[in-house]
């Protein structure tokens, strides 16, 4: 039975990434023999504004060094909007920079960003047209939409819940999404992103939204977990969602 260490670079006010990511991995443990432990390093951020996100992102390299000291097997950058607000395609830059920190620390480690994981997850699902729910203020949501569209997808519709306080984002009831998604225009949509934010809880609602709409549903957290499993060379499966990103929850 092999054990893996999962590292996460987490905003200081994020309390969801350390619940949803482990929940998916733990449910995998009920199906398959591998076991996982979880280890975090934090970057200061309280308000979800472009200025705070930029300042926070500058701290990510130090976090990578700290997690590398723990010899984690994979490392995830747990803030989608921090990456997407830094400019189109920035997830590629961030992943290279973070990996270089682990190389310089003599323990090269695979890197996943939640932003890059969402883009890859949409590709795995074969999405062309998507609908997105975010907790962000509208200007940040528009940056996320632009980022996703620059990666080759059409965002048919988006909802911005406009919650600036990051702890308030985490306090949202995921089951509220069962009503919120109904405000989306789903004409021609291939995939619904129930939460384009790893701080806004959505895991409990994903299956029900998919059943109600008949459209594959995912989230930044699900995509991040999928990408972590693939980086570890593991089958991306979970008791929560069956084959992750199969669209068959």
C-alpha cells in the first residue's frame, strides 16, 4: 500500500481546499489501496481583490520551498482567480516557476494550479461551450471568463455572486447552487462549472445539478484533484464521483 503526500499552496483565508480535496481523495481510498496525507503552506489574503491577489501570488514561491522541504509528491496552487487575474495563460508561467523552486530545493515536484487544472478538465470533458458560476465580484469574474475563452472555450453565460470577503465565500451553502444554476443560460452548453473557485463549496451539489440538467458538471476543486491524481500516475477515480471528469457522476 503506497502512501502519497499531497501538498497545497493555500490562501491564508481559504478553508475549503483543505476539506474538498481531501474528501475526494478519502473517497478514493474506499475503492483503491493508495493512501494520502495532506500538507499546506499559506499565503496571506483576506479580500478577493486584484491588488491582494497579486500580493498573495508573490508569496507562492516561498510556499513551494516550504512544501518541498516536506518532500510532498505533488503540489497544488489553490487559488484559481489569483492565477487568472495575472493575465492570459499565466498558469503555465506559475507552474514553471513553482517547479523551479522545488528543483532548486533538490526535490523536483509535479505542480498543479487550480486554474490550469480547470482548463485541462474542460478539455478532458470535451467542452466547447461552458457556463460558469463564481463568487467573485463582476470585474474579476470577467477576467476569469476572458481567461477561459482565451484557452479556446466559449463561455455562454456566467454568474458572479459578488462576494469580496474570502471567509464569506467559504461560508456559502453548496446546496444553494441547486437554485443558483437555474439562472444560467444553458443553451448549447457542454459543461457547467458549478464553482470556478476552490474556496466556494460545491462538492455536495455537483451530482444533483448534473442529474437535473443532464449536462456534465465540474468544479475547480474536482479538476484540481483529477490533475493531482494524474500527476501521481494514479487512476482518477472517487466514490464521490465515479470516474472523475467522465461526466458520469
